[in-house]
């Protein structure tokens, strides 16, 4: 199968995001239709019973969060049939930002993953608990096990960036590894909105086979600033401006992941590069051996690209 892709400049993409954000924030002020959100899988599952089960679960989830948002109450998880782990994750997200689906008719393909199935591009408007905060357009990704039960609910990275991680021209092993990396990045993305400092600290902890001592102070400062923002109960907005995933040319079990990540809390803004060195030698228990954090600027000067950590900086 040959896919034709249209590429846009980052400026063009930014303008599109702004238009979409304004549009979805405006329609989020409208009342939700009485008949609720409809969801249809366009392709990806041939089993009609399984397809119907996943469609039903997505509709129940979206209609319940819409009702809870309109009524300004907690989510009733009995209605959406998710296990305790997913309930806890969604509750943490809901505590700091209620959200709703502004679209009443969603049609999306279902992706097959190594663990089951996945639905992407679910539109959400994040409604700030802070009266001074602004509503924000995001997209959700919902993962399912092979029986069609909801496994996770994350805020996704932008489609143009996720498409750079998981592509159609990959072999099955590479696709599986990259899918695992994308899932982790979206879990990290969601952790900021949940103010889950324990998960974020775990991402940056120094328990790998390589410890870069010069990075310790930078990471500790970054985490201190982040924890202060969480404790002040400020709204935290996270962006991923760029993502690069490189597979080692000689040892295909190793991957280097570089993220240009930013977060804003009140008047404070922080941009920097997160680098992760992944090892998939043990398929059942992949490891992150190296975690580094670098500010995007040294003083007033941008960090040179050749000084940003990448896979080529490590002997494997």
C-alpha cells in the first residue's frame, strides 16, 4: 500500500492548532446534545462483536465525562466499566482539569497494537478548575486489551509528532518497540496534567547503567521547580515541540529518544531536552538506561544542536 502525505511547515501547523483550539473552546461553551456522543470505528477490526464492544465503551466513557463536566461532579465509573487502575488515572486528571468531548459524531480507525487495540484523535476540551485559567484543546488516546476492555486513557501527543514515531514503513519488531515508546511518552504527557510528581521523578531517577554526573544538578533543579508549581496548585500546560526516535544501526534493540518539551505554570515557563536511551533486549521488560535533561538555552543563547544528547553520544 502506498500512502501519499502532505507536509506542512511548523508555522502552518501552529496556525492550524490555534484555529482548532479557538474553535473547540468556543463550541465547548455550547450545551451537549441530549442524544450524546456517537462513535464509529471506520476500519481496523473485522470482528463485528468486538468492534461493537469497543464502540460502546468509547461512547459510554465520553458521554459520562460530558455529563460529569456539565454537572460539575465526579465521574461515575460504574457507567463506563473500567478497572481500578484506569479509574485512578482518570481521577487524577479530573482533579485538576475537567474535560469534555465537544464532537457529537466521531469516526476514527482502530489501530492494532501488540497488546490489543487503540483509538486515537478523540477531541477533548480541558476545562481549567482555576477560574483564571484558560480552556485548552487536546486529544485523547484510548488503549484496549485483546478482549476490548479499556486499558488506559492518556492525553496524546500531536498527530504530526506521533506520526514521526510510528510509521507505515516499519518492520513488525521496530513498530512494536516504537509503539511502546509512544505509549510511554503519552503516559508522561498525561502525568504532567495529573501532577503525578512520583511518576515524573521515576522518569528522571538515576538507576540506569550509565550515570551522567553533570546532569544530576540540572534534573534536580527541574524537578524542584516542577514540584513547586504542583504544590501551588497552578495549572500546568505541557507541550512537545519535537520528538526524534533513532534506532541503533548495529544493535537494533537500542533506541535513542529526544524530546523538546516545554511546560508553563502561571508566569513560569521552562523548555528543555529530555533524552532517553531504551533497551528492548528483554522484550517483556524493556529498560531505560539513560535519562538526561538539558535546558534549551544557556543564558540567552539556544543550546547548540550538536550539544543535545543523542544516540550517537553513547557506545553500545
